[in-house]
């Protein structure tokens, strides 16, 4: 394999690795966002429930 071709192949491999790392990071971020939204909604619902009870 010529040196330039080997270098090109190595570069492609590194790019592929970067893409994989980015792809792995995205679902975690999306999961964290969903968890944060769910936690927020849960806390709002609890707050509304407590206000409703204190009114009675």
C-alpha cells in the first residue's frame, strides 16, 4: 500500500471513530434532556397537587 494511501486510510479510520463518538454522545444528551423534562413535569404536577390540597 503506498504511503499516501495508508495515510488516507488511517485518516478515514479516525474520522469514522469521531463520528462514532459523536453518535454515542447524542443519545446520552437526548436522554438527559428527556429526564430533565420529566423531572420538571413531575415537580410541577407535585406542586400543583400540593396547592390543590392546601386550598381544600
